[in-house]
């Protein structure tokens, strides 16, 4: 099983500032990596797939990069609605696994 | 784009079984694999398995093998996930999630169904 490790667990950022979230895979997953955003009480929402492709309707302030074992989600200028939890997921092999999440909070 | 609407919250006793449904609309049901993902209270996301609505083929996470059964009824565009021999640590929100064709990332999620296991 591929273990996905996200860091940091919590990221404190001021509104308007940028944020960088990391996701590491225990073995290579090529570019088969997705990022999701989850707001309290809601289902996750797809942000990024293929490591760097924004999903339909996702604002340009969200961007993804990386391949292999190291991945990054960058939010260029945090809006109030962005202070929630983010998960990465690989889909390179079975079983599919998710990272433990990064909570982005207001500094 | 499509919509997935799940059944409501359930309370079950340890050892019982639960079945959660996921009704699809607005897209071709048989054209997209349906996955199930769960989330324990305050915890992360855990993949349980998937079903091909076109032919009923399934793949289950090893952790749930023998306890989970995924089925579908194409006539009513509904997928089901049944989990048996419930334990307290099965308490979670269970989501159905539609996979993008040719991939296994999820572009559409149900609203979730809370299953509480308590004596």
C-alpha cells in the first residue's frame, strides 16, 4: 500500500497571503495525484488531478505541481473560503489512498 | 455534470449490517465507475472499493474484503454499499464518489451518509 503523507498538518496563514501544501508518496505514483478541498460538513471537492490540472470551475489561484513522490498544492492568495482542509490522493495503484490532510487556518 | 444523492443517516448495533444507497442523475450511470469512501469523525478519507455499474464488477480494499458488498441497480441508476458485522469503529460518514472515466480520481461526490454503530 502506498502511504501518502501530507505536511504540515496545520498551516497558519493570513488572508491574502499564499500557502504551500506538501504531499509525499511512499513510492512513485507518476502524475496520478489529485487534490481535494473539504469544507466542514461537506463532501470533498476535486481541485486538481493529474498532479497539475485544475478541475472544472476551480479558480486559478489554485495550482498543483510535482511528480513521482513529491507534490505541492499552492494557493496564491488565500480567500476566506479557502481556510478549510485539503487532501491529496494517489490513483496509481490499488488500493487508492489519501493523505491525512492539511488544515489551513487563519493566522 | 450529474448529481449523487445518498440515503439518510443510520444507527446500527454492533454485529448488524447497513446498506447505503447512492442515486445518480444527470449523467449516464453505466459510464462511470462508482467508488465508496468513508470518513470517521474528525479523521481523514479511506477508500473502500468500487463497482463498475455497467457489468457489476467490483474491487474492494483488502481491509474490507469479506465484509463489504457493492451492488447496483441500473434500472433506477442506484449504487449500494453494504457493510456487515459492524463494529464501533465503523462509525463514519460514507460517501459515494464518481470516478472520471479512465482514471480513479473523483469529480462528483454524494452528500454522505452518517452511519453510527452503537449498542
